[in-house]
C-alpha cells in the first residue's frame, strides 16, 4: 500500500504546448525517430521546408520520407552529399533553395558538408545517444552497455566539423537497469525522450534561449562500430562484464564464442540471482568453468563464479535455437501438409516474396536473412501472417529460429495445429514445513504463463510477522518486467484464445480455478497466515473462503453480460435499429493491499476476467506469496498464458509504471487516499485510463440505547478487532448513547480481556500479529497521540512483549471531535469511543458525517424507523443495521467522498471492467 510519489519515468507529451516563435526547418536524416521528430515539430507550428533523407531501399521509402510525402512536404532523396570528400554542387544548391533557418538532424547516417551545416542562420543541431563527451561515434548505445555504464542518456549538440565534438545544447540521462538491452534502453528512454528533447531544443533556439556549452575532453571517448571479427566474448572475466559484452552486441553484430569447435553467437543475456537451476554441463572454450544447459537457457559463469543466463544461440549457418534445447537430439520429424495447409503455405510464400523483392523465386531452401531481410522485415513478416491467421501465436523470435522457408512452414504448421506445445511449467519453489504441511510457494514474477526472475535479478525478503523471520526471497520486479507483462497481456487479449473464447467457456475456466483454490484452501490459508499475520481460522473462512465464492459468482456472470435494444426516431422512409454491446476494456492493471492479499485479488480480478479482460496485478510488497500461489493455480486451471500476470515489487516503480503505461486501459486500486490521488493523476496524464479506487475510511458506528446490548457489544468488538483491525471498513469511531455508555464500555473491556493474542496458526488464537513492523510502530504512535490529546486510554495501547509484531487490543474513551484519533484512520485494533446525548439523533448524524471518508457505517437500534432514518442520512457506500462486516459477493462494495469511487463485487463490479458501444443500423 505504501507508494512513493516520485516519478521514475519522464512523461512524453508535446501536444499540449503552444509556442509563439516558429522557424523554417530542414530535416536531414531518416528512420522512425526522424519521422516522429518531424511530426511533432509540425504539430508545434514550425514549418518544415524540406526533408533530406536516404533513397528508397528495395522499393520501400524511409519512414521519414513516407510521412513527409503524405503531408506534401518537399522530399529529397540524395544517395550522397559528397564525392571524394567534396560537396556535390547540385545537391548543395537544391538544399539551399528551400531556405531553412535551422537544420535539424535527428538521426543521420550520411556525411553532410560543412557548407550545408553552417548555411542556415541558426546552424544545425544533432541528436546523439550518449552523454557527450562519453561514447562519441556511431555505436554509442552499444558501448554504454559494453562499458557497464550506470547511466545512459543523449545529447543535442551544435554540429561542427569534428566527430560529435560540437557545443552542447541539451542533455538528458536515465539509469541503466541491470538487464537493459540496446532495444529496451532505446524504447524506454532514448526514443521517447529524444523526440521530446529535439522539439524542445528547436523551440529554445526559436525563443533565443538555446545554450552552447563547449564539450570538455575530460572523460571523452570515441569507439568505432563493432564488427563480427572483434566481438568475441572474453569468458575469463567477471560475469557482469560478460553480460555487458553480450547485451551490448545484441543483436548486431552479435557476441560469439566457440562451443564444440563451432562459432556460436549468444543472444538474450540476463544476470542470475542466487538461484541457478540444475542442468547439463557444457564445455565452452575459454570459460573459467563449464556452462550449464538448463530448462531456461545456457548458464555461463564468470571468473568471479557469478552466473548469467543466455536464452538463444545462433550457428554460423544462421540457424538460431533456444539455448535450452542445445542437447536436443536430431531434427523434429517433418510433417506432411494437408491441402488446406499447402494453400496457406503458398500464401506465406507470397508474403516472403513481397518482402524479399530482390529474390527471383522463393525456394524451399531460401534463407530469409541471407536474402537480405533485416529486423523490420521480421516484424512485417510476423504481423502479415498474424493478420491472415488471427489468433496464431507467432513472435519475432520464431523467425530467427526457422530462417529457411521450409523450416518456417514446418514451424508455422506445427504452431497452427497446436503441436508445438510448451513444456510443462517448472516452478522453483520456496518450501516451508509449517501448520502440519509442506507449503510450496512460487517466488518469481509470473509473466506470460511462466515463473521467471525479475529482469534485474533483484529479490526482496518477505517477513513472517509472527516472529520477524524471513519466509523466503521474492522477485523484485522492474519497469522492464511490467512492460513485458503488459505486452503479454495485450497479446493475449488481442490475438490469443481468451479474446475469441465463448463467454460460457470462459466461465468454465473460472469455475475450474475456484475448484482448484478450494482444493488448495488449507495451503492458501497457511500462506496468508504466515505472510500477512491473519489468524488461520479466519484466513480459511474469509481470506480464502470468500475468494473462492467470488470466482464462482463471477464465473456465473460470464455468459450473462448483455446490451439492450433502444427505440430511436426512424430515418423515414428507412427504418433504424439501435442496440448496445458490452465489451471488455483490454489490458487492466490491479494493485492490491496487504490486509487481505488473496481476497482483494479475487474481488477485483474475478470481475475483470469475467468481463473478458486480461490483467497485470501487483500484490503488496510485504504480502506477495498468496498471489504467486494463485498464479500457479491459474495455469493448472487452463487459463491461457498472458491472461494473468503477477509482478511483485514496489509501488513507486511497478505501480507507477502501471499508472503510466499507455497500453493499460483500466487500473483498479485498493489502498490509501493519498496514493489513490497520485494514481488518478498519473492515469489521467498518461492515457486517460479508467480508474476505480477503494481508499481510506473512518467508518462511524452509532449505538443507540434501545439496541440489543449483547449483540451491540459482540458486533462492536468485531467491527474494530476483526482481522486485527486491518480492515478497510473497520468502525473507526463508535458513538454510544450517553445512558448506556458506561455499561457498554465495561462489557467491551470484559470481552477484550478474554481475547487470546498469539500464534496465528493456533486454532484458539483470536488476535494475531499486525502485518509488518512499520505498521505496528505507527499504531503505537497513534495511541501515544491519543493519550497526549487527552483521550482516556482504558485498555492496551502498547506492543505486546513477545517476538513478532503484536499490538494489544486497545480502547479509548472520552474522544472529542477535534482529536487526531477521532479524525484519522488507525487501520489497527484500536476502538475509539465517543458518547452522544440521549435522543440527539440529528446531532450524532452530523458528527458521524463530519469526515472526508465515506466507506462504511453502522447503526444498532431495535427501532426500525430510526434505523431507516439514520441509514438514509449516513453518507457512506455501505450501511450496516444491527450487524457489521457482513459483505457478500453479490452486494456491491465501495465508498463515497475521499474513500474512492467504483464498486467491487456484485453486478456493479462488472461495469467497472466493461465499456458500452452503441450500434445503429439503417435498413
């Protein structure tokens, strides 16, 4: 629930700015980066008078040229600007004729003459992907990773006659994640922030505010373009250095080594944490110790005995394989194609021909890459085939694994038939013998149907609050892990079987998941108990029991989500039919708290899945284990990969990235009000994603003198002390009518003294430990404030003198309306009691509603008219009459005011994860 507001990702938005001063610009460059800079400069009102880019390649124009030609901007495609070091006069004259005031060079692979660079009134600016003067040269991003730099970035500088030595106009930097690649670094920061910075730099020049800071030669470096011949990896060095070399050369030119006498190129490197999976040893030339072929890839060891993992290997003939399959014997038997499959193969042959236009004919042995295909051609091939075969699971990596046409068709047919099934999921469990059973707990991120280490290899301890001991280490996800999870969820929604599945079949899978949860309920309850401090009996009945009920309830809704027909005025002489459809939103993010880890997961994700969405879920950092166990059960239930993804980690990193991510369409959050506000702001600024928030509360409970005293005492105790007070709807303040106040307090104290505080796994325990130490410390401080302000501490108020994070059940009386404890939520076992005058119904209602929160409320009285009068005037999303904590899966749950908006549970919850489309037909 704790979430820092620090933004780790710089927002990219240029569309909202308005600039007064405009320039006439010449854009010199190429690529998608150049296209985006061009588009955004035009949006700001600058006049692009000419685009100078490279000639068409194989009949295909550069993206910058495509955009400019579409807009009617003059486009010049010069193959070169100089011959034998001298400018070509007609090229220079054509350039000068456009009359540019500034040259903008976002990405340029050509050598531009100085009489072009210096010609405009404002000269020329260039983008370079390093923090100059470090890594001058054409392979700056590669060398940032090869050298193991902790910071990456880019520079916008004034062009001169040197090699990236001109004065600096603007620079930006970002941290390098441990498993960043050239692609991830570029896509996460250098591309989006670079576009923004180029636009910002042009405006600074237009406004006369641009700086020219001379580059220092201190720390300067120049590295040339790496070639295959000098990219062999030195394995006799620390693992991190090996990892940096491999990722810095991925995918071009590729770091290589020698295995069994063959040159093998290594791709997809990541550092491993403390756990190295078992496998088969493999001798590698120059390595300090043998590598290990595991189910996840090839493990390499550095000279420091630390390990890294390589995912893919490529042989000299261009064939790429999964490193995990290095020892697989022989080729897979070739399949015979049916007539329909042969027709599809010919359609794919046409796609290959369209891409490889320089090849006369596509033969069975035609190699995609040896025929001149590049990485963008891989994307085109995959997307064109997926367009023809909706739902086919095909990825860019598959093309690298099957490079000849015949191998590609074999792979395609197996994938189409479903024969290319993935191996059974392997889980690296953390185990614990506890509660008369061996509990098996997954601890890694769950992304795209697999458990895997966090991208950066980081882990964090999860603590048992009963004694403060470490249960196990859990993956600590990074921004890159969130991005991969969202990509998996998006693919599962758009092209996977989940989006095409009949709603009733989807319901069947959710029923099966509920059955598996019931089958594992003792294990789930034990995990809840040791990870969150919940009393085992309560965890079994409520934490787990209500979770099972929730999935069964929403499984039944899957085939009952309906639109409606609407009578509208007819367009005579024709007639019209208007109807609405309820559609899923797409990828949804869910962020859950630590008080009911599994139940909060169920309340949100069951409705989300029933509506047909896919999801990425972040459990609370201090209670991740039941969510990861749940992920294991989803695989056993047959829920397709990518539909559910679990990324444990911090709110400041994982949660913030979810709020900012442009591919997430909805975020559901349960937690504190300040963090809810931050989420709402981030969701609005990113892509206006839909939000539902269940936030803080200070729920009033009014007890009238005509109540059933026995019931009011019993339910009043439950309203405060249920689940150790870590309950969002807990009665934060009790108002007791004056004539029964003293008797009520006396009986409450008697009941508190009967409560057994102790080990949450003991069946007779009433009150377990608080969730984590920081929270317990806050509760002690809360009590100290109450005493200092003058409230009467009747019972408790201290930490229990025993190992773990146990707080005494506490009772305050004589609490006045202005006091801190009267206004602020404790979220713990602290009963706060105020009295009110006999018969003063409206007065106590005014006091009960005098709060910015409105989650729940309650009233105890035998007078049904009084009860209804009070319930109508209590400003809260839930009102309990002569009961408390009575929630049900069919009843909507959610708050008013600063307790949030949106509903969990009931039919209302489905609408949080659906959108309404209106369709009008004329006939």
